[in-house]
C-alpha cells in the first residue's frame, strides 16, 4: 500500500496521548507517515518526540471549568489554530485524521472537516468529552469503549473497539488466591490524596481482617516517602512505592485493585480481568470517571465508592466484604475480562486506511 500521511489529534494528558501513540505506531508499522498536532505544555510534548514522530504545535486552551479570561483566550486562539491545521493538512497531504478528543483536538478536527478529510474519533469514556460531543455529527466513524457512549454519535457510525492497551495486560494470567489477599492500590502516576489517606486509615482495620492482607500501594512521588515510613510499622505485609514501573506485573500479583476510573485504568482492568473497587476522581470533565465506573459496576466487574465517601473504614469494609463472599472476586474478574477489547489500535488503523481509500 502506498504510504499515506495521517493527522493524529489530541493531547494534554496521558489518557489522550498514549492511545494516539499506540495507533501511530501501528500506522508506522504499516509504512505510513503519522504526524501529531499538539501543544508544548501537554504530555504530547514529551511522549511524541520520544517515539520519533513529527509533531506540529498550536496554541489552544480548554473551555470546560475555566474562567472568563481563559474562555476568551481560547476563543481568540481557535481561528488561528484551525487555519494552521488547515495548512498543515494541505502541506503534508493528510489522507485522514484520527482524534482522541480533548480541547487540543478541536482545531485539527475542524480543519480536517473543512478539507473534507475523513475523521475517525476514538472515544474512551462512557461520557464523551465536550469536543467529541460537538464534533459528533461530523465524524466518519466513532470508535467507543462503552456502549453507553454510542448514543452521542449518529446511528450507524459507531463501533465498539475499546482502547489500545499494552499487550502485557492481556497476558496477565488468572491468579489463584493465596494465603494472603493481595490488594493493589493506585491513584495513578501522581498518586491520589483520597486513596493515600484512606489506605493509611485502613491499616489497623485490615490488620484485624479475618484473613491476612498484603498491600501494594503506588502513592505518588510527593507522598510515598512518608507513607512508606509509617507503613513499615503497620504490621501489614506489602510495600509502598512512589511509582510502579511494571504495572502489568503488579496486576498479576493482585487479587483485586483499588483505583480511579479513568479510561486507561478501566481498559487495563478489563484486559487483565481484574476485579476492582473504583473511586472516581470527582473533578474529571463531565464527571466521566463516574460514568466509567458505573458501566463496570453494572457489568458486575467492579464496586464503586464516591470520592467523598472513601474513608479508611469504608475501604477496609469494602475489601473485607468483597473478599469474604465465596467466588465473588473470581466472578468480577471474569466479568471484567468480558469487557476487554483486544486489537483496538489495529482496528483504528484498518479504518483509517479504508476511509482514505474512499
């Protein structure tokens, strides 16, 4: 197949950038020429050059939960961003555009639509973001991770593909429960103040649990040192670290996971088939983490505790309750595995090739 250029739109956070990079890798493997559009302050500024992909810069800000000054600044930046992306699409002869949404994706998606370039959007959350909802009628295909998101897009244009996830998560083997219940607690790479404090409060309660409990706790760089020193005298098995380099290996050790419910986290839980207790981040845009968590809860794959209700007592109670019911964790893990969607990056690349043929 003749090499083609594909515009990759989206940025800001790892949840937007990492799946984009996964699809770009697949396109490059097929001989194509993906290029990114992003901002210098987003995570794409570090992750994209590290993968040796070209990236073009625009200036754009968000419109959700920002003050009047930022809203006016963004509206002022939008036309210039669209014009720059329109020119980039022409100069690079973009055959199609692929978007993960977010405010960074706004100008390139508008430019692609003006150029009549096919647009494929991947929506990783049960509640699509503002950019995805506003652009929904213009996309040629929407690839979703949750059936709940399909209603936001025109009928006949959605496909349930899931989110690109590292192969190592799909290869996590089923884990027979040992003498101790191993619980992985992670609030993401930066940690979570709510989960960190709840874990600390839960130590004495878990020490009195009817079975031994072992904790693997990723607490984030700022909090890990102090929590680790206190944990050493907690009487519990386990460890507290700032960052877990090999998260698939940590999943393989765990009998259950306590975490936030961003799109990447829930996709990894499904791929690994792990039961979980989800604590949605309450300030996520459009409360999409709660929508994600509810989708897993309805499927029987997870428990859900609102951030404001997560205390040490509640955490210990949920862990003991879930682990005490015979077969519950195994059933939840199996339910999570049924939500897994392997091959998402390859399917996105297939569609981009097909649409660019048309």
